[in-house]
């Protein structure tokens, strides 16, 4: 094991869209685990849109990073040294670590990774936070019933792709918005969506929805915001449910755009709009993990990861989220199994 640990720091706060000036690769010594902790060699690192909010100097549901702080996110890695009876050296675990080669993690705050269920990187996507977000966001907030039409924005991403598949399991018609023909084909051909709309080549979202969802929209799972959401609001059915999971279209805005005033559309249909945070369901994570794991193992729930090689490319992987580079979950491979 090397004595040097590379880790990414927040070099400066971004104004608008982040760039490479916001990141600094720093070298330090490999940390030593304290009692109750594990030293984990990162195999895969998650990059997620919500991290953009942690770069701001503002209170939010996720604690902001200070300039000079190490960046953090979900990781899957191998235990190199254990100061806990719960795990042994060689175990694979997942938890929140640093954008680094090595992290020390509280043994009580990690979960085991079973590579017989799915490849380790899936524990940062369908079997991790995004999968749980999709599970609870759709079933508890969207409350789909058989025959409903469910529309998903950001449908080819880590959350949206799972939302659509769970909606199909619940007997719904599913329509997804995504940003390329490759992505829309994946949604319809592989994941079973009934229709998919390439928002980058569609001039009239409302007309596209009229065709894809001729009976209107009962559940809208919103990962994006912006003009797509404006269009969906005009198509909501009586007692429709809107689950607001993300607004990636606005994460880099310095000022929140006003946009069309769509709230009046909610009044005649008595639609419910509710924001969601997956942490609110923390006491039920075991339920979601068990069901998602069973569906993945049986092949009933498909998943896909876009893997960027090398810790040195982690900022590029993160920035790629805002240009739609990924299909499914975007992860960084920091080390291979034979390097540990």
C-alpha cells in the first residue's frame, strides 16, 4: 500500500457553471483509522448533481463545503484496515467518503457490498442513494396506481431510469424525457418505457406530450425543472401528483429564472406538488434495499453505469452531469480489484 493519498479539494466557489478552477488535487498521507473506524481503499466514487449545491455558501439540506475542504460523496471500496469488529480487512463496503484514494469511515455508517447481487458500482446507483430516491419518491410521493400515466424528466439518469421501471411494475404508462436518441432508445427498447421524448430535438414539448401521453399526466417525477416542467404542468390530470426530486436545469443559475407562471394550472385539477429528500425515509432504507436488490438479482430491474476512469478525472465526471454525458449512473473508477 502506498503512503500517499490523493484527494480533491474545493479550490474556489463557482459562479454559474463550475469549471476546473474550482478543484485542486492535493496529496497527503494515508490516514489511520481510529477505534470504530475503517480505512477504505476507494474502488468507485459517485458524482451527483446535488453536490453542486454544496459548493455554494448557503444553507441547504446538504451541508455546504468550505473552500479548502475535501470533496465528499458515496464510495464503494475495500477495507484495508479495520478498527471495528463489524468488518474485516478485505470486505467490500459502501458509505460516504472523500474524493480520494483512501478514506476513513465510521464502521456504523457503512453497509456491506455483495458482488453476487450486482457489480460493486451498482451500489452507488440502483442499489444506493439514487435507487432509494426513486423507490420512495415514486411510491410514497407519486403514489402511482395501475393505469396511471407517469412522466419522468431526466429519465435516462440514475434516478429517473429506476423511477420508470418501478412505475411499469405498478401497471403504469411511462413517458420519459432524455437528451439524446441513444438515451431515448435505451428507455423504450431496454427499460420498457412506453414512449420517450428527446428534449434536445423537440421544439414543442406540449405537442410531444399530447402524442406520448394522450390521456394526460397523473404522476410527474421531476428531476430537471425548466421548460419541460412548464409543459408537463399544462397536461396534469385531476388529482395529479408531482414529485420534485431535482432541478438540474437551474443548479448553475446565479439568479432563479421566473419562467412562465404555471401555478394557476394546479388549481382546477387540484394537483399536489411535493418536494422530496430521500433522507426523510432513512428508517426504511432496509426495505428499499431489500426490494431493489431482489429485483436487480432477478433481472427485473435493469441498470447502467457510465464509468470514468481515474481519480484525476473526477471533476470532469462531475461536470459531465450538466452536459448530459452519462447514461444511468455516473461513477468514477478510482482503483481496480487487482490494484488493492
